[in-house]
């Protein structure tokens, strides 16, 4: 049993990590394969919470071992569907109603910017230019999502994505001007 699975084995439902909770939340929509969960996570909360393919495929067996999901239908090319169980729904609800604790920002861009003084001027400029392109695209996508969002929660979350992208662009402008 790997360290992730042993960490899950025997723990309480309130001990869900954010990635596991994100997957259980997505599985409320119905059975999905790992690949479908990766795509759904990117679409639903990619602007504020990243879930990598490796995290999904590491987390799903641990959730299954804990009885929070079960295997569903086997699809083409050995793709495996996962289905949330009643225990999984209960664990998700417990996590959802619990104290959120502090947010932990894990931004590879910010980490690179912290160390950008070790780069040449040309390397630093390339990093900033690349990030500006990415965040401009993210800003445009977030604005479109905010315009099409239905309901006050979805709209507020989409507007957060707009504000985050805008703040990052402002940061990049301030760094490139120095």
C-alpha cells in the first residue's frame, strides 16, 4: 500500500484532502473516468484550484480503498469509471460543512518570480512575456465565464477568476517595469 493509500486507510471522513473532496464533488454529477475527472476539474475550477492528472490517478484508488467511491463500468481502452458511494457522499458533505482552514497558494509562476533575480535580463523578460500571454488568455476566458455564469455563486466565483488573472497581470506589469 503506498503512502497515500495508507494515509486514507482508517481515517475519518473529515480527513479528506482538498483534491479528494474535489473529485467526490465532481462525482456527484455521475460516474466518470479519471480522464473525465481531469477535464471536469479543469473546466469547473481551473481558475482557482488545479488538479493534475497524476493527483487524480493517485487519489482514485485511495478513495476506492476507503469505500468512498466504487468501480463502475469499464470503458474503451481500459478506462475505468468511478462512482461515488453513500459513504463518499457523506464524507464530501462532512468536508463541505467543516472549517476550511487557510488557503495555500501554490503558484509555479510566483515561485519563479521569487527567484527571477538569478535569471539573465533576457530570461526574465521571456518568463514575464510568457506569463503575460497565459494570464491574458486566462483573463479573457474568465471574463467569458463570468458573463455566462448562472446563479450568484457561480457568478461570484467566475468574477474571482477575473480578479485573480487581472491581479497577476498587474503584478507582471509592475515587475517588467522595474
